[in-house]
C-alpha cells in the first residue's frame, strides 16, 4: 500500500480546510477505509465536514473572516438557487454525462460535463434543466441515474447558470441509471446511437453536399454540409456546422458528435468541439457494400428520414388534382409494398407508370419520408428519384397487395407504425365500451352522449367495434377490431348485439365478452399506430387460437425436462 | 426521452400463487402516478398478473368507513391468491362479484380467471402479505383453466431459467444487461437478489409438475391432498446462522403464530412452509421435535402444534 495513495483526496480536503493537519487528514482517510470499508472518495465529504468543524470554533473570529463558514443549502428545484450559492444539496436526474480532457493550469485533467434535471421523482412535473461540470469526475454519475448532490455550487456566466460539481462534492446514487452509458472515444455502432447525447462513431461517408440554413429572422444564412455515413450496422444522416471536406468514400472517426432527433429520426451534428479525423481500418466495409445496406425496407422507414433509398412495389397509383393559388396542380399517390410491409408513396412529378402496368417495382433514391396517422409516406419530389426495375429482388410470386407480415407484439410496440402486419397476444382487458358505438357523421369520431368533440351534437352513424388490450408478457397494445372482424369473431350480427345490449344492459354484454375473450390468445391482422400514447392495432381480421393444453403440456415437459 | 415519461400500461404476468404469495418486497416510484410493483423471489417485477383457479371464498366485509369490501381467494395447484374487491373496482367487476358471491356460498364450484393489480402490505406485527385487486375477471371452463396452467408453467420455467442463469452474474443492472439477461427481468432480478438472498427453486418445480398433471387431465394427481397454505414471513434482519437451525426455529414459531386458528397447525403445513423456505423435511421434523422438547410448542392433538403461551 503506497504511502501517498490519499494525496489527491488530502489535497482536496486541505484546499477546503487550509488549517487542517496533513497527517491527521491522512489518518482519517486510512481509518475510514480500514475500519468502515469506506473508500476515500466516499469519505471525502465527511472528512471535510469534520475538519471544518474542528477548525471553526478554535480559530475564532480571525479565521472566519477570511474563510466564510458555509451552511449547506438544501433545495428541491434549481429555480430556488441564486448566482452565488455554494454548498448546495439537491436531488437531480443526470440526463447526459460526457468526459473530456482539459488542460487546467498546465495540467491535463479529465473532467465531465452534461445536463441534469431537477424534480427527478416527479414523472409528469415541470423540470428545470441545467448544464453541469463535474471536476471530480465522479465515477458514479451516469446518464439516467438519480443522484443527491451534496456540496455543489452555482456557476454564472453571461447570465446563464450552471452547476459546478466540485472535487469535494459528494454524490449519492439514489436510483441506478437505465440509459446506455457511452464512453468517449469509444466508437459505437450506428444502429445503437441514442436519441440524444454525444457519441463517437467510425463510419464511411456515403454522401456529402454543401447546404445553407437560412436564419428564421432573416439575418442571413449559414453554410453547412449535409450527408450520410454508414458502418456495417446501419446508416445515419449528418449535418456539419463547420467546414467538412472529407470525400465520399472516406473512412472517418467522429468524436463528440451531438445526436439530435427530428421526428423519429436521429441525426449527427458536428460542431466546434467535434473531432473529425481520417480513420484507418483495411477491414472496414467498402462504400459499395455500405451503399447496398443503405437500402431500407418499408418496416424500417421512419418519419422525418431524408436521403432514403428503397426498392418497393407500387400496387395502386392514382392521380389527384387540387387548386393552389388559383392554379391546378397534380399529385400522384398510392400504395406500395415490399416483403416487410406496406405503406404509401406520393409524387409531385409524373412517373412513367400506367395503371395497367401495376404492380410495378421501382427503386427510389434520395427521397424523404413523412408519416400521416402513423403510416409512412415516401415523398418523391423529382421524377428522376425513381427508377423502374424489370424484376423484383425478392420472390416475385408473392402477392404483396394481400401480403401480411407476422411480427411479434413487442417488436411492433417498440417500432414505428406499420401496415399489413399480424401479431398475437393474450387478451388482458375487454374495455367497457365494446359493442355498439355511434360515430360522428362528419369525421367518424366516436360520439359521447350524441356529441362529437369536433363537430358538436350529431345524430351519428351506428358502428360495431371491440376495444381490447393484448399482452405478450412484456408489452401491451390496444386492439381495436372493426365491425366486420368483430361480427366474425363473435359469430353474430349487428342486430343481435344491439338486441342483447338493449335487453341485458352494457355491463352484462361486456361481462359475457370477457367470458369469451379474457385470457385467450388472439391473432390480429391490420395496421398499427405507435406514438407517445403507446401502441394501437387497428384490426380488420382476428381469430382466437384454439389450444390443446394436453399437447402443450407434453411439449413443455419435453422442452424443460420436467417429468 | 419524452416517450419514457408517458405512462405505459404494465404487462400482465401469468403467475402461480406460490411465486406471488411468497413475495415480501415491493417497489414504487415516488411520483403520484408511478406504478407500484411486487418483486417475487424469481425476480419478476409485477404490477399486474393474470391468474386463475378455483374460487374458494368470496365474502362481504363491512369496513370502518361503512362501505362493503369483498374478500376472496382463488386456489391454483401451487397455493392460494387472496384478493379484494372494493368501491375502487369497476362497475363490471363489482357486478360480477355480487353475482359470484352467493354462488360460492352455495357451494357451486367456479373456476375464475382474473387480470389483477398486485399489492403487498405489512401488518403492525411486521408480517407481510400479498393480495390482488382484480380489474376484470370471468368464469372459465376447465379447458381454459388448463390452457392458463400450461402458459403459466411455461412462463414460470422461463423465469426460473433466467434466474438460475443469472446467478453467476453480479446483481447490478449493468452486469445483468451485459450478461444478456432478458431485459424485462433485469430490474426485478437486481432487487430480488439483493433482498431474498439465496432461494430454493425445488418447490416451484413440484408446483409446475402438479400443474402440468392437471393440464394433461391426470385428475388423480390433481386431486391429491390440497397444497398446504404458505404464509410469508417478514425478512429477519438477524445475522447469518451457519446451520440455520435457530432461524428455522423462529420461522416455525412464526408460522404457527400466523396460521393457528385456535386448534393449532398441522404437521404437514409446518413441513411445507419450512421447505418453502429452503429447509428439508428431515431438518424441519427434527426442529419441531426439539421445539416440542424444550417446551416452546405443544401438541394438543396428534400432529397439531400450538405455541405454549
């Protein structure tokens, strides 16, 4: 055990308590470690407190004049703090944590910086977000953790406040983080880039073009560079605010790129502190093969994506006209599909496609993706973004207009909205508003007491639907079953349902439905809408799975060796 | 990040009464609308379960504030779930309770399946009990009960495997995640391993075998003597006892204290409860004998034990 192993910590104590005896401080650290198994970084704050306490009364007024005795200020929210507050105690959630080498007084030091938010326990509450600098840096700070910070101070610079976490500050972890921890300088796969924070990636430049961003206030424009880069795991768009002259095809390492997410699509931002350097790895995939994987399937389309490449089959295509600014304009749109699913496509220029040729397979390049009601819509701005292919790269015999893809429930719930899917789960809830509903005659919203929240009183059109929740033990989704599928599932008619509810009441009707459905495994096909509210499956076909428990039981015994 | 803020519906776990009933740990975030969870020994972190079994009891009870609370219990091959239906339940759930209660009292056998919220509470003496608050329920036939049993066995076996596989890994979120432990189990395993310490899985295996027998229609196995009631004993903060015998003595006394309805507690129940806590039959038998010898317990009728007061 080396004699000076506590030196850094002792210096930290002495800087706070200049009158303390070096040897005594050393002994204190040794005692904490050997007798109480408290490592020096955890003991630091207690020791400082002790030596401050020791000194203050004995040294009297003379020393307190140059060393202000501080009282810990305990606050619940950042807004309670003023510019000069020191020795603050507050509980916060760490949003991001980034390590950085910095030269301080001629010495290379590692410090950390990032964002934190107050009110960490109150999920829905208004939270204030501040930047912080961690001079420790403390090893127990990581994104997603909730910590109590004891002994931080406010730093005010040009009217902006941030929190300084000093070497003597104690960090108590109250809840461990669940966010991925990103080590700086350690490249991560492009497909595992989080939705925010700073990352390091190694990738090949697939495209790069100068662009301009016009300031909204009209005060000029900024030159930027936009492009895409890729590694074997995926591709991502980037936006460089600094000059960026690496050629298409070059392999670069980018450290300290900031991830920003537009709609559902993350994008890398390169700024002043981002380090971009050429990277050498002869085994790294070449541009050509990366370009190929840049081609996405319909299931991978995300709202807000740009520069998308895909091969899809157009199954329906119609021309619409509308009048804007007194001029007639045209828009072509229709259904597209690939083996992963279905969605829509729109074009602002005419494509050489006749309705009689359908289905037509095309390759689209450089297109953007918008989503409407959760359904992705590929937007084609120029006809030359579309190339008509002779044949499909997949088995051409698949009839994509009726093609349904089976997707596990958890994958659906955690993905983006999709069309043409089928999934299964156990019915975990039969909602009390199943059965007959009235829909607004103008917008099809469900009426409440004959009232549409958009169009007011309305006599309504009668409709039938089921509203269930299905569950696979990990994820849940609402399941809305349309009239036709409901009548098929229950083997009944609209009139019979109406008569049953009229004679027995809604509660009894729903209870009978539960008797039929609760706990049953159901397969549903249709489309999904996934948003902040969770996932919703709109089903046009459902069936209950008939199970043979004896058979399943035998399988379980075989699988697990239970005899 | 915004998406993690919105409150998502918690999944319902298929679970046997033994796994749920032995839980003594719960967790709740501090926010008003944070879900609460019960953490089982296997590391299931459950807010909602889907359970089934024979409805054994469903009785009204007057509460202090004048409302009526229905208390009930349903039995599956592994034990009993306790549940209550009060004013907070939905109209449809209360309506169903009113219909079922006289049927149960009349001795009509009812297989019930329910989706319920989990709850854990502690009495003033420190005993910890689990209970359920059904959200939706329905009567089912034996085929659906059997199907529920198979699904529940499958899920329980999977959890047991995940639990056993994770034992070599340090119980922290980082280590378990790195060790590719199924993500829905990670948080529960960390809490469970830190709270329960070492646990014995053998009785879960027995429960599963019996459940599968029933699912296969082997009624003779299914109609074997009913499982003994298993109560939860609050965790002792006492130190580790190498041979565990004094701990066992305390546990046995505690079980008798809790289960004694006046005529004592029968031998088999004591053995089952002790084995549920990892003590073998022979060790437990010996301990019962020695407790009897030292005069801590007495045997008013053959095979029935009471605490000497």
